[in-house]
């Protein structure tokens, strides 16, 4: 390689990556920039990244007071936490049985799980809605949580991982006198940390960001999740001002993005593993 | 009954069988919550959708009649349905190549040398993690005809911008751009994991065999070895694009003049805005059928085509 | 046909020095094996020779021509990899033909779709086809030409990799642990095939392995490497009989050579064997360089701990009194007087075949050898 091409290669690489990176980042930069500006600067004909008059405090204060932003975030945490906890409770024992126990109907059940993987959740919206309507649960936290506590994907993922754990571990645990459910919670779960992390990240990211179902199941602001909350805020009076609206958007996307930046590898590996099932 | 009691009661039952019975009992206990919920929340509802689609039920209505396939007949006669189906297909056709090619390009660039690898990966992955409804609002302001960043940037080059989201000709295009923006980082990550799996010895062999230019390596080793991942990314991107909803709902509500109406916004509107449950269910059945058919044929194709066996 | 000269090759990755100034002359048409434990730098040396990596210091020349900084394809070498590195999407024919195509077809002729239309391509392709078929016939893979590598067994992939290497008649063949992915039986068979191929082609082979028995059975000369240095370069027979370094003595030969510290004799109240120089710290002897007898005064004493009967040979493991934990291994012929496990024995060493080493592990000549 000539010295010139040796120099040119990296420059070209960085130049192109900065370009595509800018495409990825621009909405975030734009969002932050607008969230710090007073209205008159937003509508100025020439654009500046940093505001001349810093209006960040007002905008974020408006976002927090005009809409229950904190409430949205807490709702998101509560709903995602509940969903994942219940998913574990239901899916892990089933995955263990599918992976490690012999019983009649095992193959049929696994086939059902595989078929379940094919069904997009939006296709079940109507009957779920009817079910919750019948039980009078619409517009409650239960409406946000209940339809999701069975996850064919979670069963599948955990089953695949459990299968990779050697049977000897289980035999040894049985010889040590552990009951079958103790084995699940005390032996298999700790050994499956990577798979659990992948499942957890997948589940939380999916439900934090979901708009379709909350839009159907929930009307009141009090129990709105973040994705729905920001829409309610926009359609609200205060949301007509772009500064506070962008501040609101920043507040909504921040928790996941910060979590991601802290544990990048985990998130990327987890989501990639979930996809490469 | 204790174990010894059982042994006395059935001295002829071999030990292994009894052990098997115990294992089966535990298994039954372990799977029963999942089985009940699979039936109650997944397969039951799926069956219910099919049943609803054969009725004229409206949510809240006291009674309903089985009307056979009338809902489907109405659906297939509905120009709006075809419009939504066509728009969805167009959206998929726009988003898939954009996402896959951009993701591949970024993955190749990132893996080309170690400099700033982690930084670039994180930057490109941020959109994947972000809440679409919030970011769609942000995109809405970026595409704003006067104050939006896009038109301001175009203005720098002396190009007159459009009102992207309010123009019948560009609304779907703008939404596809947003779709690519959110998805290409994920494609990148999958391609990177595919690139890491390419054995170094193949590049060495290629160098000894006389292929050592970047493009020759790309053609002889990298791209063929990425075949399975590419197929997979295409399928994944396509099925995600097929489910597009959030950005449409937030930005255009299917408009203007249904130019950006897609299957899921149609499904939502019929089922939950107009509460035409039977009709919505018929639409859902069609949607479900398409998704399942796509997934199955693609999985077939995947198996046959890309395993170099 | 090529000689290879490596002169003062150095390489380090970060802080670790992988190669500490290796110099080696490889003769024209020779089968030279680089052997050593994993991590000793033998594969790195081969990759530097191939041009896949660049040395930090030192010179590589092939046929007297310096090839420093030149690319692999300019070095007239072929290489067989441990994983065979066949292109999984190409059939066997295309795999073998690839090195010929990249060299003989122009850029335009290699283009997909358009390539076949470019004038001249058909003639060249016909030539390539003939040569690929010839190579395939030689390796007995003609019936596999249409298959993909994924459909082949390990041994068949190995042959295809050899075919891809030999089809363009390189001056030098490089092989990096080519047999280590095969099962034991196939490995022995492929050893014979590779040496036969070497005799037939008559070109220079450089072969890397960690398996001393491969090195011993296949090579004209063996270069023993450890910790980035060459310990000794010699024909297998000489390496076995006359190792210049204790580590070479220990690496070559199976069962392993017996090593006793010189201090052991003092501890037993015995004089060192008379031929061993006083400077020696270790005395080593091969299993066949010792005999056993009933316990006798003035000899090394021990107990038979284990007997391995291989049919043609008997190996007796003798735990020496107050000696090292590792028992001494003695080879007896099956016709020799029988011993049973637990028997007390004395160990008689063949003075003419004792090897003495000094504190640095280097060979000290014994008086017997000086006399001879």
C-alpha cells in the first residue's frame, strides 16, 4: 500500500462515518437545541445550534409542570418492570420444562411456542381489548400489563439457553437434594444471566417504546406510559410551544438512551441476540 | 402418599417409570401457567379474531349475527384497504434497501479499522433505542416547511423545500426516511456480528490466492460470507417495516388524502376509532395471514438459499 | 524451486516479543518443519514468510531475492491453512481454479455476468479447466468438483485445500497445522499423502506443527522453536540422537526422555556416571538407553510402578528411590526377562548414550562422545 492510500483510507472512513453518524444524531441534536430556545429564536430565519437567550430552564420546567412527565416515566418503569417480572415467572419454568424435563406433549407445546412467535402482537389487539372490556379493566395498569405476561419469544429464548447448560449440572443439584423449582430459581437463573439480560432488555425496550397498545388500552393521563404521554402532551395546550414539546420529548427518550450509554455492550449484544434467535 | 408406601402399593412398577411420573408431574406444574396463558392470551384471542371477522358485531353492541364472509367481501371491495396495502408495500420497498445498504456500509466502515469503533457503534445505535412517538414529533419539526432543519439545509444549497408531510407525493417518502433512520443502526449491529464471524484465514487465503485489494476481498470473501446475515436482516427489516404504525399515527394520521395510510393505521381506525369490530377483525385476519405467509416463505427461502451446504 | 533465507526476524505484539531474532536457511526442495508448543511463534514466522504479516526487523528472501514488504501474491508461494479456508460459496472446482483465475484473467474478464463475454476468456478458461482437472485427479477429488465445501468430509476438504495450493505450481508450499482438524487415523494417512506429494512436486515445503511425531515422520529437517527462538535445526534422526538443548531433548521422542538432576547421584551416595562432566546439572537418557536388573550395589535403585505392553515393546515405569515423582521409562523387548509391578530393580544406563546438560540447559559433551 502506498503511503497516500494508507493515509486516505482512514480519512475516507471517518468522513463517511461522520456523515452517517450525523444522520443518526441530527434529530437528537435538533431536539436538544430547540428544547433550550425561546419561541422567537426557534422561528428565526437563521438557525443557530446554541440559543442566544437560554430558555432551557423554562422549557423543561414547563414540560414537567404542564404535563405529568415524571408520572409518565414512573408509569413506564412500573409497567415495564411488572411485565418483565411476570414474564419471568411464567416463562422461565416453562422454558426449563421444555429444555430439561421429559413429559407428554412437550413437542406439541414447543410447536405451539414456535407458532406463537409468528403472531404479531397487533393482531391480537381486538380480542385483548374485548377481554379487558369484559372484565372492566380498560384504562388501568392491568390493561397495560396483562396482555404481555405470556411471551412466546421469552420461552423460546430461555429454552434455547437452558438447553446449552449441561444436564450434569442438574443431576448434581438433584443429588445435592435440591427440588426441581429450587433448581430453576437457584441454579438455572443465575447461570442464564446473559440470556436473562437479553430477554429483559428486549422486553423493556419494546414496552417502553410501544405506542400501539397504550393508545388502545388507556385514556387517562394518570396511567399513560411515556410513548403515549408525549402524544397527550403535544395535543395539550402547552405542547403547542415547540420548546417545551422538545424538552418533553427529550425527557421521554432520555432514560433508555442513558441506560444504553451506560451499558452499551449489554444492550447491543442483548438486542442482537434477541433478533438472531 | 410417601415413596415407600407407593413402593409397597405397586411393587411391580419399575423405578424408572415412577421417576418418570414424578418428572411429568413437576413438568405439568412448571408449564401450566404458560399453557393457560398461551391459550387464554394468544391462541384463544387469535381464534376469536377469526370468529369476530365472521360477524357484524360492533363493540358495545348487545347482539351480533354471523354474516359469513361479508366482512371480507366488503374489505376487498374497499379502495381504502387496497390503498393502505399498497402504501405499506411501497413503504417496505423503500425502507428495506435503504436500511440494509446503509447498515451494511456503516458496518463495513466501522469494522475496517479499530479507530473509534465503540463510539461509532453507539452513535449509530442511538435511534434504535429511542422512543418512536417522541422522535417522530422531533422529526415532524425537522420536516416543518419553514422552520424545519431539512428545508433550512436544502435552502443552503438554494433548493426550495417542500411541505414534506403535508404533500401527497412526499408524505410516505418522508416516513420511509424516518423508518430508515430508526432501523439502520440495528442492521449495522447485525452485520458487524456477521463480519466478526468471518474467519481471518479466509482473508489470508484470498491474499495468497492473489486477491488483496479491498474490493476483491469484499467480493470474494466478505459479501458471500455475509449472505446468511444479509438474508436475515432483510427479513427482519421487512417485517418491522410491515408493522409501521407509530410514525404514521404521530405525524400524518394516514394523510394527506390517505397518501400515507398503512395497514396498521387502517386496522386501528376501523377497530378502535369506528369500533367496527367485525370489519376490523377481518382486516386483522388479512394482516395476520400476510405476516405469517411472508415469515414462512422467507424462512423457507432462508434455509434453502444461504446455508452453503 | 526456491531457497528461503530468514535473517534476524523479530516481531512483537504490544509488549510481548513473539520472535526474538530468528535466522534460518531453508534449502531448495527441502521439507522443513517448524515444531514447538503453541505460542512459540512458529505460526507467526510462517505468516511473515507468507507476507501475511510484516516483521519488525530482519529480512526474508526467497531465491536470494528480498521479499520484504511485498504482498503474498508476489512471493510465488501457496499456503494450506488449519481450517483449510475454502470459500464456502464456491464449488470445489471454483475453489481450486481461483488462484489461476486471479492471475490469468484480466480485470474485465473477471467481472460477473460481463466477464464471459470479454474476448480471450474462453481460451484461458479452457487452460484453467485442464489444470484444475489435472490437480484434482492427482488428489483423487475429481468426483467432488461440483460440490460445495460444506458437503465434504474433513479429509476431502484437506485434499481440496492442497489442490488449490498446488494448482499454480508455486515455488514454496506453506502449511500451517494442516492436519490438526482431522481425526487420528486420517491424520496418519494424510501425513503419507503430503510427503508423497512433496516427493512428486519436488518443491520447498515449510510445515508448521505442534505435533513432534508429525515433524519426525515427515521432514527432511526439523526446526525446533520455543519462546520465539530457534533451539535447533537438524534432520529428525539427529535431533533425536543428538539434541543440543534439554528442551529439544524433552520435546522430541515418545515416550519422553528421562531426565535426572546430577544431584540425584550425590543424594544416593553414588558417583556420577564416569563419562558425565562435572559441569553437568542434568543427565538424560532415552527409554532404550537403559536396562533393568535385579537390585545391585552401586546402581540406581527403584521399583516397577507400571508396565505398558505395546506388543512389540514393553515400557516399564520405574519409580527411583528418593527420586523425582515422574518415573523413569525403560524400554525392554518382549523377550527380555520379565518383571512384575512392585519388583525392586536396579537401573543400568548405557554410558555411550547418556546426554548431559549444563545449568542453562545446553548440551555438555560426555567423555564417551569426546572419545568417539
